[in-house]
C-alpha cells in the first residue's frame, strides 16, 4: 500500500531513476549553478545583519561603517559566484568541492571537505 503523498510526488517529480542510470544524469550548467551556489549565497546573506549587530555594540557612532560593509558583502557575493562558476567550468564531470580539494590538495583534504558536510 502506497502512502498518500507518493502519488502527488510522482506526478510532480516523476518516477525514481534506476541506480544504474544515475551516473548518466547531469544537470545543465544554467541549472547547476543556481542550485549549488544557493548554499554559500544564503550563508553570505546573513552577513550584513550580523555585522550591524556587532556594530550596535560599539554604539550609534559605528553605523557610518554600514554602507562600506554592504559593499564588502556584495563583493564577497560576486566572488563566491565567480568561484563556483570556475569550479563548474573546470570540473564539468561534477564532484563539487570534494573533487576540487582532492585533485588540487590530495585525498586527505578531499576527505576533510567531505566530512565538513556532515
């Protein structure tokens, strides 16, 4: 007996792929970048609020730094997007940060990156 949510899920997403066909499944680059770059971008999005929280400890006199901090956050966001675009271009077979670290820094670095996701 199937669950009540299985039918709507199958209609929206489709049937599950067999394990032997999963290796052939690759996302197009125009879809992969927004999907996989959303995590670091969302992490950066919290930065201005946290910076203002720290500045509030210094008092109202420190708020004149906030536009410069906003500029720094925008530069950081562009840097993150550019680095992910380079990774997608340099490693088209996938593997993410694990593949990048393993190839450039060795297997221990790759395992460290992979364990950071846990």
